[in-house]
C-alpha cells in the first residue's frame, strides 16, 4: 500500500513538472504571423588619444534613416522586407549621407540559440571638428567623411541552461511566455570587425601625431574569439511580457592597423558584455513589442583606443492568423 501511494505521488509530481515545462510558453508556429516593424539601426564609434591638450576623443557619427519592415512567418518559413523611409534623421549638411546594410540569420537547436550578423556602414562625420579645423564654421561644425567605412561580422552560439528559455518566445512573434523563466547562460562569439577610410588616414591630418604611427593609420581591425557568461530572465504578467539578458566576459583578440600599406598586428585581451531588453503586449491573436539590441566592440593599442557600438531599436507589431486545415473525405467503396 505504501509503495502504491509513493508511486502515485511520484507520478503526480512528474506530470505536474511536465505540464509546467509544456506551459512555459505558447508557440504559434502553426499560425500565419504577419507583422510590421518601425525603427532604426546605427553604429557610432569613437577614437581616444591625447591628440593635443584640448582634444582627447573623436566622435564619429553615421547618418541613419528610419526603416519600415514587413514580414511573414509560418512554420519553418520566414521572410522580411525592410524599406528605408525618405529623409535622414540627422541633417545632411552636418552629417552627410550614410549607406548601410544589415544581414542576419538565427536558428535554435535544443538548448542553444545561434545567430549570424553582417553589418556595413559607409559615410560618417566627426562631431565638432570646427575646434581644430579652421575651414569649418558653426553652421557646419562637423568633418563629413563619406569614405569612412565600418564593418562587422559576428557568429554567436548561446547555451541556455533552462530548456524553456527560447529567443523566439522572447521576441514575441511566433511565441510568447505564460510564466516566469530564469536561467544562466554561456555565449561563445566569433567577431571580425573594424573601420577604414580608403587610402586616407582615419584621424584628421591636423591631429596626427608624427611620433605615433597608429594615429596615421587608414585601417583598424580585429579578429577575436570570446566567451560571455550571463543571466537571462523573462516573465509575463496580465499579457505584458518583459525580459532582460545581461552578461560580462572577455575575448582573445588579434588586432591590426596599417601604415603606408604595411600591416602591423598584436595579440591581446578585450572585455565583452551583453545587454538585451525586450518587452511588450501579447495575446493569441496579436502582439506589440519593443525590441532592442546592443553590440559593443573595442580595440586597444596602449594609449590609442577604438570603441564602436552597433545597436538597433524597433517597435514590432503583428497579427496571428489561424490556418484552416482541409479535412480528407473518405471515399466510400
């Protein structure tokens, strides 16, 4: 009798845990999900060095446009088309024009989430260059540099300890959560990134230090392999879902610069961190989410430091449509 009672209790607890795992999130991959998004992506960077007593930091800013996207998802198929809206966010007279493209791919395998991103931005302006460039004025204070080009390739693999933690459910289009889920994770990352300015130096001629060849380089680049441990949390309260992902780690970095077409390379370490904030409203028929993504990169050559941030902010909303299944009629003999 005691063994029977123990068996029933164990079976009940197993069923309860199984149901809890099953109900952690609701998947809508069998529905047609049509959505639109509105937002922007940008990639500012800065160079730190004691150029002179008044200048120790140069801020490079790209001129971006708001992007309107349309997408559809059903089962394994997903398609999105992004259209830049007319007009730049910043005045062209001060920041010039920037051309850019972003390509991305992501997929999930059991407890791991994999994503690949390629980003390219061409056309920057150095803010407040009027402080050292006599040819500029207060009406046009920035040094517009159409040849300055920033590129980034990254391939990441995220391992989440809790199998209920899914990136697809965080973003809210094809799934949403029903309860709290929290887990630690480990992210491995391969990055190739850098900035160049054609045949000309990245730093303005007026600020180049003839005693430091790095200030005259026309290319700064890096290849690094990093590991970032972190913590992830998601919850849903009264149809409002919110999540945060944060981690801190480091990378082994091969870093390079070129002077007079002669490349020079070094090996070192670089810090890396993760920040993702996603939240919004979701019910079975429709959803509206604010999705943010931050990617910070840096290269340090002693007293000469290059730092860049790639980030995007999008408002994503859509509708989930039921698919009518055709019933097979049995033919009578």
